[in-house]
C-alpha cells in the first residue's frame, strides 16, 4: 500500500484535529451534550490513528516498540496504584462519614473509580495471556 | 543482564562497516526498515538489536553475524588480561 503522508503533514493533521476538538468541546458545553464531546474525541483519535498508518517515513521499529511497551507498562502500574488508592480512600470516607453531605457524591465517584482498576486488571490479565499464547509458553514439549 | 559470569555485553562494528561502505545512518536505516535513532542506539551500544535485525544488518553488509557482533564479558577480560573478553564456546 502506498503511503502519502510526510511526517510534517502528520503533525499538521494532529494540530488541526486538536483545534477541532477544542471547538467540539466548546460546542458540547454550549448545547450541554457530553455525548458530542465523547464522540468528537473518539473520531479525533480514529483520524489520527488512520493518518499515522499513512506516514511515508519509518517512525516505528522494534526499538520504539520496546520503548513504548516499557513506558506503557510502567504507566499502567503507576495509574493502577493511584486509582486504587483513590478508590479505597473513597470507600474509607463513605464508611467513616455515612451521613456526610458529600457522602453520595463521594460514593458515586468511588464506585466508578473502583470499576476502573478492576477493568484494568482484567484487561491486563487477558492481554497477558494473549501475548503469552502468541509468543509461546503454553507448549509442554521439550 | 547480570549472570554468574559477570556483565555480558554485545559489542558491534556497524560504524566501521558503515564507514567502509560510505553509508550514512539515515541510508542504512532506510535500507533496513528501521529509524535512524535505532542505528545510532545500536552503534552507541545502548540497544541490542533483535536476532532478526542483527541478521538483516549482517546480510546487508554481506558478512557473517559474528563479524559484526561479539558477545563479550568485560569482567573476564579484566581478570584474564590476555583474552579479548570473548566468551569461550563449548567444543
């Protein structure tokens, strides 16, 4: 497949998409519709992902994959710890202050934040098994 | 990687072969399908290439892989003083 985009062109597309995202965000606030904001963000990410596949120059290789992989793993660890700490401290707030005026808001936030680390752990485990299967490790032959 | 045999390090002569073939890092990177930064990192011995990339580099220069890459033990080299640090292969 022929690739048509130069690196600078790709950077220009990122800039335009970022600008459009700001406009969509402003519009979403004006019409009070968070769904527009979410859809705009997803479309923006899809556009950037598609544009990335059209870059002529080599921008990814085994070294960049290693760097991205290591950075992503470390980020996952840190985010998981921070989100879990926040969620569990929220649980502590609910249990210690059941009749606090902010109790309901805190409990809603806490429940949604508790789901996030659970989903991350499940996703990580599933992907871990997938890559272990892909790169070998389940075979018992010697 | 730390092993019982001390610090093992992959050394390479890519810069030498590149100079012999009058190649820039950019041209070599394009020919191998990697970024220029990867060639630079390999030459500076900050990144050990995969076996696949190591073979591709060797094929590109039409040499054996062991002419380009050596696996050395710096600790052994310092102790023996005579060896160039290359690991002894089993006979």
